């Protein structure tokens, strides 16, 4: 099946009874997930429960031990790497640590995927780099190197690099971790700008509950490798499951159990 033949009526991302492991260690089990076109799905949970592992499975970097991952209706778990590359061109990943190339300028970092996959000619690449740097408010930083950037600026460059190939799916791994309140606000505003695109689908992994409330259309909570909640932010606030409450407000749960 070619990219043109993908079922555009299917969920953009779907996981069916997926189990993920590293060797003998099962990290995620029985995972069922659907992300609709234009939806922002936030995966909440403490560190080490498998949130980032799910992003790897969506990208096809980690193949399930059991179950299947679908992108636009196409099962990707058994695809050869050359086919996965085509699927990944429709997706973009913003890594927790930004993952910029230190030896490259900001402009070279942003244009990397465009050049690597020959997506545009040089003139159009230059235009696209300026366009996405303007989107993130860094149009004057093109010739700087990562060492000259603050943590918040690096995050914005990482978003610009992800945006450059015009993907339909954005994956964010802890996008606000380590940011001061001003930069946290700025990154959230950029994510909200991305959300305004009608066909833009976002999956955000985070342990920041307040950020999830501000960004999510739908929230899932991962607990000990399993999803234990799915719903809107408002439904999450009202949920009485002690496992959910123990994550949302650990101090309250501690005092009630003491």
C-alpha cells in the first residue's frame, strides 16, 4: 500500500493490544490507543513507565512484541525500513533534550531533514527555513550555533526543525521539562499555534499535569505499563481512581493513607 492509498478516514494513530519490551523487560502491555485527525492527545505518567517507549513504537523505531501500530490505517510493525522512512516523513519528533547537532548552525539544523531527503531545492529550503524560524520567533538566529542558545531557544529551534517538512503528525517528548515559567509559557503557546492547523495531530508525552490540562483535547494516563484512564482534562479532574489521584495529587493521597 502506498502513502496515497492510506485510509484517511481511519484514526491517524492507532495501537491495538500492543506490548512493548526491551529484551526480557516488558515495558508496556495491552495498550489500546486512538488519536484522531487534528486531535491533541497527552500521555501522562511518572518517569519510567513507558511513555517515551510508546513514541518509539509510533515512529516504528521499536516493534511490538504483540499487537499492531497503525498510521493512517496502515499497520507499520512489520514494514521494512525503506517503507517506514516514507511513513516517518509524515511525522516529526521533538525530543526532550532538543537533540540539535552542535556542529551545525540553527539554519542547518532546521533544514536537515529537507536536505537529507531532497524534499525541496536549495532556494525553497532557504525560504522554508526562514518561514519556520519566524513561526517560532527566531528569524534572527539562523547563523547561531546551539551552544549560543538558551534552553528555551533550543526547544524552539527543535520545533522549527520538526515543522520544516510540514508533517501532519507531531510527537513531543517532555516538551516543557527543565524550562523556567516564561519559556514554558512560550513553548506551550507554540504548541497551541500548531494545534490551530486543522489537520495537525499531536501526541505529547509529559509528567506535567498542569501543562496537560492546558494543551490536551484528550488525556491518557500510563500506570505500571498500562493505560488506566482516558478522557478530557475535565473528566480527568473529576476521576476518583486512587491510582489516578495518587499521580495528580500525591500529597493528598499520602495524607489520606497515613
